[in-house]
């Protein structure tokens, strides 16, 4: 049987998720200016490039906005809720895919294919 390991999650995606959760729970309030990439990187123990990619990912979804003064958490609460819902839908989809794999494996075991 071939290995079925798919490590697709990049570090910057994990960081983007963590930043989002901190926005969602109010650690980074709506409208607040985020630290510079080097300062942020030092805080999280990552590289400035990883922070840049994470912020860019959140910027694509409207969670972080850029202006001439820097990067800011959106003031739009609806955007945050929309992103939360899409994130949860993706997690749910991955859960159902994993559940299906387990059920198929159990079926194979029960049929003596292992």
C-alpha cells in the first residue's frame, strides 16, 4: 500500500490562521495597526518573509488592509465573519475527506485486503 501523506500546509498559512484567530478573538482589534514585518517576525519566532506571506494571504481575503501608514486589521466585522465561515467550511471538508479515507480503510481491512 502506498503512503498517503499530503503535507500541504505551509508555515505562512499556519501563521495566517493564527493571526486570524487573534483578530477574531480580539487580541488584534478591528482597525488596529499591525507591527512591521521584522518586529512581528521576532514576536512569532519566524522570518520576516513568512510574516509577509501570512499578511499577504490575509490581505487577499480582506482581513488585513494596507495603506501608506502600514498594515491594519480591517474595520469590517462582516469580512471577519465571512472569512471565519469559509475557513470552517474548508476544515469541515477536510474532516469529511479524512473520515471517508478511514471508512474505506476499515472496509478494506474487514474484507481481508490487508
